[in-house]
């Protein structure tokens, strides 16, 4: 009954917003202030953040057979600036808006699932004093210094524990990253985590282990004129982790705010001269669903860098309300900082020809909340 009332109320509120020329009352979701830094308890949701992401990816294998499993999962919370329309309070029905996505890629198939709290905002819930987000049976939580992650796509699912092996990395100024004046967020990531847990493949439960990554970003991530980003992440043979992020506008060209860095086992960051690097798409794939033309292969060149990147699978598009993203494993080859490279990396893209912040009512859900490719 509560779900029905919530759904009807939300639809009524959004109908008023969309169809009636009415006085609007809004508030600004502020950027992270100058001098702010990441704090130990900051994995919990932040009520003033425009956008908040909790991101997990991992390269796993069946302990018994060695069969590989590539994992990407994210929980996302979005907040609108709209408070009232036609003297009707809108924010209580749509704030915060939750979505989540899971992609499990085996040697034969890719299983994708989406969770969306729209129009029923009660479909997801979180605790305010620590990281514990749930969306149906899905969960991401902090427990005794580790990260728990549980999600499923149909009969395929994982139940994992990610344990840090090194201090967290905080890009920018103690974790504060300014994309442009008035648009800044906080960023923390934990690399080369030890991952163990269960993989339910629809027939049996397997024990898996491997290496994982956790990232948490919150604040004002997106603004007018900002189309999206391309992000590459790799654990290098010498034990360091590399992150390269290009912010995009005007159809996929890099802008100030792009960054690159190496992080060591001690958590120390070495900034890279991203302005001296060049990322060049060499192949593309067009999505029949969204119309987006996604790069699927690149060359990356710069000081001590000569790399090629190729997605393991062309169709790595995922639907994260209200836009689509492209995320998953890729093959990385070449040389980096005096090392020969022939390994996997992770890529994530947002905004290829698809507006990043489309109007709420013009967005459509994926054709299937659970999909096998």
C-alpha cells in the first residue's frame, strides 16, 4: 500500500512540474568548499551532495577452476534542486533518487541488472551514520574496516568482502577535486583490495577471490557545459596504481580539471602531467538503445606512456538514471614508466553524445532490468 501511495504521489508531483506553468522554488546544491577534505566516516551518504557514487570493480576467479569473473557495480544517489512547484512540495517525493547497476562478465556471457527507485523512492534505503545502502536485496556496507558488496542479476549474483591492503588514495587537494569554479567534489578510492566471497552462477555456489577497487565520490560532480568523462584505471607491475581521467565537453574533448596520478602502496600520490598526454579513440561502437557512439579502443601517449586500450566486449553500455554509462574491463598493452604492460585495466565513460543530465521525465528505463548479453 505504501508503495502505491508513493508512486501515485510522485507521478502527480512530476506531472505538475512538467505540465503546469507554475511558480518554482529551488535551492542550490553547493560544491564542496575550499579547504574541505575526506574524513574517516565519510562513506555515509551526504544530504547536501548533488551526486554521490559508490563504485566497485573487481577481477575475480573461481578458486577451484580458475574461471574468470569480471565485476562492476555502483550505487548512485542524485538530488534535485527543485523544492516546490505550484505550491506543491516536490522534493519529498523524488529526493534522494537512488539507482544501482551490476555487471557480471563471465567467459561466455555478460549479465546486467539495474535497480531504480523511480517513481517509488522507498525502494532504496540507507543508514545516515555509516555506509549501509540497500536497494532491494542489493547492499553495499562498511564493516570493521572492510567493504561488503552483494548484488544479483537474475540467477547470477555475488556476495563479497573487499579488504584494504593499503591506505586510501585522495586525489586533488586531500580528496577535493575542482572540476571548474563552483563545481567541486570529494573523492576517495581504495585500490588493490583483497576480495573474497561467493559467486552464484545459477547452478552452483562458487568460492571466488581476486583483486578489487572501491571508489566514493560526492559533491557537485556535474554542471552546465560538462558532458562527461573518460576514466582509465590499472594496477601496474611495480605495485603502483594508475588513474587517468579526462573531463569532457563539446563532444568528447578534454578540459581543465582532467587529471592523472600514480598511487603507491603507502597511499602517496604522484601527479601526472595530464596536459602532456593525449588519448585518441581508434574504434567506436554505436548503441542501438541510446544512440550513443562509444569509443571502445584508444591510444594513450605522453611522457613515459605508450599504451593501447581495447574493451574486452563492445557492448559495455549500462543505464544509470538518467543517463547511460560505459564501464567494464579492457586489455591494456604497451609501456608505462619503464615497464612492459600486457594486462587488464578498467574503463568508465559517461556522456558520449548523450546529455549527462537529461530532464527527469524525458528519461526512459532500460528495456529490461535484467539482461543477458
